[in-house]
């Protein structure tokens, strides 16, 4: 049986007005995830602004979210540009009792013969330093990872692969064919989740803002309840809006969570482009349509 399935939200990192972490806000997000039927939670991914956090803040977040480990599975993002730092973070995550880790390739390496061997060693060294499942984030220097590289890495304690991009459904079919014993997860904010499920995904790592609807769609799909089509259609315009404006997706997610009364701060840390007012108006118009 594959170890990872369901809809797994990327938990946002909430910041107060002084840009310190609002741990109460993070906990509110996790409570919402549990209530909404999440298959697990994933703090400190791109949606959690991991690249804007200090190493000590990441340790604090791991300590904070680990208190939920008896209520829900936790897959902590531990991506770092340096193998040593990522391994230390992975070890801390393991010691805190999380279910597993999620790891991106070092994003500054383009794929190539020499670079692929370095990237493979990065994953293998980290996965071999712990004894908990590892999910590969199938994205790196501007593209998906080469299949040969993934095969080299997948032989080392890899439990899942999360893929990205507009062509994720086709990619999921390819990964499912080549890695039948590994959980294959979609992403892309949940925008193409149904198509991904039709191509044999085991679930999806999505945003948090509409997890309740996405989790319901997943369960209905698995139970052959065709009303999932109507449920998914309710949020397709919103997910499309997020997908079209990826550089603002963290801000969009936080604005929706604020409107849903899950968080009280919508701050994002710099560097971050300011979301234009016209986009904010468009977002509110879409949310008004779905009564949020």
C-alpha cells in the first residue's frame, strides 16, 4: 500500500505586522486543515515562504507544528541550498516526530550530467541521514527533474514524488508508470486535481484556502460519487485565477484565509511584488460569486 495519499495543504507561515511569526495563526491554519479532512499537512513549502525564514525560525515552526503529530500526519519542508543545512533540518524534523519530509533539489543547479550527480548526492545524503519517508518535490532549475535522475534518487528511502506545472496530469501518468510503488502527488494549487486523479495520482499538495472543498472532491472521486464535478466547478474560476497569477499566489491564499476568518494577518515578507489593486478587486468579485 502506498504510504501517502489525499489532499495535503501547504501550510502558510503567518506574519504579524512587525513581520515576526504568528504561531497562533499557523495553529489556526492547521486546525482548519484537520477539520477539512486533510490527508496530512505540509509546512514550510513555497506556500509557507520557507525561503524567507531563518534557520532558527524553521526550527521553531517544526517545534510548533509537531504538537499536532498525533492528530494528523506532518510532512515538513526542509529544503535548503546546502546539503549540510537541509540534513540538519531533516534530522530535527525526524526528532520532533513528524511523518516525513519534503525536499526540493538545489534550485541553483541547471540539469546536466555533472549537475545531476551533485543533485542526486544531495537527496541521497539527506534521505540516508534519517529513517522517515521523503517526498521529492519534482521541480528545480526551471523544469521538472530528468527521469533518469529521479530513478537514481528514488531507490533511497523515497516515499513520494510531488510534481508541478501546467502539464502535471501527463507528468503524473509518466511517474506512475515508472514508479508504481511510490506515491505520486499533484500540485499546482489543486487547479488540475481532477485531471491528475484521472491519470492515477494518489492525491495532491494544494493551497489551504479551499481545502474543505478540495478534500470533499477527493473523497467523492474515490467513492465514485459524481457530484464531485459540481463541487469542483464552484472553485475552478478561483483556482484558475491563482494559477494565472502565480507570483502573487501566497498573497491570494492569505487574503482568502483572512476573508474566511481563519487568520487575522495577511502580511508577506519581502522581497515580494505588491499585488495590484485591480487583482484584489477581481479576487473579491470571484469570492462574492461563491459566497465566501
